[in-house]
């Protein structure tokens, strides 16, 4: 007598789509603390800043009157337009000089042995352990009329009288280049991590010289790191306050220092908020340029 077999229906295993519908709460829950921090520490303050920029007020007192007069005054005043130009130009010069100084360092770190690379890497980023305020005061001592640099130049007979290295744009540029150097170096070192040494060796075996290998192999592969370093240095330069204030001696007028003067000294909060929004727009422009560069060369 034949025995018939009967199979019981099994419950269907959850599909990937079903699991995605069941568990989306997990990544959202993991992101919730950071999203909350960003909301409280960034989005809400920026929204409040934008709101104040459209209000009337003076002497630390705001009214409920909405106006675009703050932007009209800011964008039509030759003083503020020159300040925008000076800030962008200073940030550009600082970024270029920092790149020219940091690129050889990153390239050298890429070529040395791992043991020396770790030591030199620590030495490169060690300035970050010291406050930028302390480093700025150090530059004031070094570059002053009776500072080490001028005393050495006078003692060597290269100059007859001390050079004016502080309380001007030159001092601000020198200070910012040194302060921002580790940020550029870190970005470039990450960029050199994408570089495959075999590609340079292959180019050399085909007869390419050092300059040609650098132009066709090294630079294109490290360009994302260059773009990131330039973005960081440009943004940090244009928003820097302490270094221009101290090394500029009140004679270098930039957007960041003007925001402080309008908000703290003049108590013109709507105008200070308007200038701050302009700085944020410059940040957005720099980020757009960076994204475009990375999209092209990544």
C-alpha cells in the first residue's frame, strides 16, 4: 500500500523589500542624535541669523519691521564691496601659498619609509595641538619691529631698519598660511593615498620625464585632495577673526572683523547678520566649486 506524502505550507521568508519596510527605523534612530545636534547647533542659529538680517534695529534693539534695506545698504556701499573683494583676495592668496608650501611636504611624506612617515606626519599636524591664538601671538613676537626676524636681518646687515611685518596684510597672510598649513597637509596626504606608485613607474618606463609624470600622473590623481585642502583653507581664511585682528592691528578690514565690530561694538545686529549671510553665500560658492572639481576628476 502506497503511503502518500503531504507537505505542509511553510511561511514565506521575509523578502529584502519586506525587511527594508520593517527595519527603516533603525538607521533613522541611529542618525537622530546627530540630526538633533545639527538642528539645534546649526540650522536654527542660521535661520535666526537670516531672520535678523531682514529686520530693522539699532543699538542692540530689534524691531518687528521687515526690510531688505540691510542688503541694499551692504551691496551698494563701496566700503563693504571693497571689503568683500579684500576678504576673497586674501583668502585666495592664503590658499595658494598654503598649497604651494604643503604640497611638497605631502609628496615627501608619500615617498619616505613608513617609519619616518609616521614621525614626520605627527610633526606636520602637531601645530594643531596649540591654539591659534597662541600661535598668532607667537607670530606677533617673531615679526615685530624688535622681533627675531627683524633683529636677525638687521644683524646680518641685510636691512638698515626693521621691516613692517605686522599691523598689515603681509603679517595676516604669514600668520594664516602657517596656521592653516596642517589642514592643507592633511587633505593632500589623503589625496596622495590614491596615488599608485606603479603608474609613475610605468610612465617612467615609457620615457616620461619627472615633470611629465607629475603633470600627467601625480597631479590628476591627487587633485581631489588639492580641492579639499583649498576648500578648507579658503573657508577658514575668509572666516578667520583672531589672526587678522591681532596681526592686522586694526588696519586690515575683512568681513569677519567687520561682523565683530558691528555686532559687539556698534551693536548693529541686522547689519552684522547681513554680512554673516554674505559670508555663508561665499561658503556655498566655494563648496559648489569644490563639488564640481571633484565630480570632474574623481
